C-alpha cells in the first residue's frame, strides 16, 4: 500500500516507517520538523517527506494514498500542559481537519495513534476498550475527543481505527527520555540514582515502540471488517506494571543504582489495562514481542556504544518540552508553534 505517516520524524514514526518499508509498503512522511536534529546515534533512513504542520495540510497532500497513519501531535502530558489551548488546536482540531481532508481525498483507511492515557485514573484493573474515559490532562483529553470525532466520520468509504498505545518505551533513532522506562534507564546510567517523585504505586501499561509499529502494520493489513471503526488497546498484560516495579527492574540490571521514592499523592494518573482484544481480534498481532527487561538491556548496550553522558541525557534533544522551548527561545517558532518565516 501507499501510506502517509504523519509525525514520521518523531520517536514512534522513525521506527514505524522502517517497519512499514520492510513489510513492502510505499511510505511517505509528513512532519513539521521540530525534532529533525534529535538523533540518537544514526538518523533514520530518509523517506519522501512533506514538511508541513498538520494544521496547514491541504487535500492535495493526501490524494493517492491507501491509508493515513496519524501520529503527529503535541506528544506528552508536560508539553500538553504547557499550552492546553494549542494542544486542542493541534491534537483535536488539527486532527479532525486532517481526517476530513483525507476522507474528501478518497483515502479509505485512517489509523490513529491514540493513547491508554485517556483512561486517566482507572477505577479498576483490567480496563477494556469499553471502559469510560477519564482523562487527567489536556493531552489525554485530546485523544478521546478526536477518537469520538473520528468514529462519527466512519462510513462505507472511510474506515478509521484507533490504536490506544500504552506508554511507549525502547530505543529509537529519535529517542525520547521524557517517558518513564527510557527516563529511568537514563537516570540510572548517567547518575547512578532513580529518584521518583511519587511513591511508585501508580500503574502504567507499557509497550515497546517496535510492538506499536507491529500493531499499526497488522491493523493496516487486516481485513476492513476486522478493524473498521474500532479501538484497540496496544500493549500486553506482562508489561502492565507499577512505576516502582520499573525502577526495580532497572536496578536489577544496574546494581549500582540507588532507588528512592516520593509522596503517594504526586501522580494521579494510574490505569491498568486489558489487552485481550488486540491479542485475539487483530489479525497477525497475537502478542507483544518485547518486555521491559529486554528494553533495559537494549538501552544499556546503546548507552555503552554512544557513551551517553548526563549532559546529553538532560539536554534538550531528547526531551520534547525542552526542544520546543529551545525553538521558541531562539525565535524559530512562534507562540502558536508555527515556524517563523526567514
């Protein structure tokens, strides 16, 4: 298939596009370019690219594609909290406009990178796709708002699927250290300490970035009736863990690392998610392939190879909020996160 990946230059996109290519798909990227310089080791293999903010996409940009895989967004809770209004403009309104234009352009499939964070503060363990949303942040709220809009667009010509990714982890050519497994590995390696602000009891469902890519390819290649206008939690029961367990897993492979905990009320996001549907209903997926323990080993090897230092770990290149602020402070983008004209 000929597919357009929005957010192709980001943390997940850099892995997904290679996974698509290896599965025989013709891949074009669309990305505004905020993180083009944020390479961890070798940059991702180049692909044809439309460098454009999703708020500025036109119907002509979307013509001729068999599917749009939509990842582009202000990509985490701290960044969303920085500018809640802009989060809604990009993640919700910009995404709705993109989907409407894709439908007008005759794109038959639309796959959306949603998030398990929309469950927010789950009242029980094993939250299925039918559980009520309880978003705690502008980022999480934008995910469920767009999901609802997307479902209303579905018809015989336009088939949307929402993939509710658990919290991603693992090495990528466009690495992020502002997500929990990656972050704790970085702290342990560069400082010998993991200092949690919470007591470590909140639950997080986790998923390797390669398993997210696998889920997207499976959904793309699935028969339409298997995925039409549905949501799938993307992850695995094995990787449904409490934050303190992640810290201890890191410590097990870095025994020199000291682990300390903070207050019990500093993190109100806790959700334990059920992944039965993706394992039984999404053709070809079956189960996630990567565990947190495997990712920690993966990080140790990468850190050794690249001689990761604390100044690199704490620098702007691997933290989305710091990179966005850098682009603003240097006058490259404006307060609305549009590129300034040179």
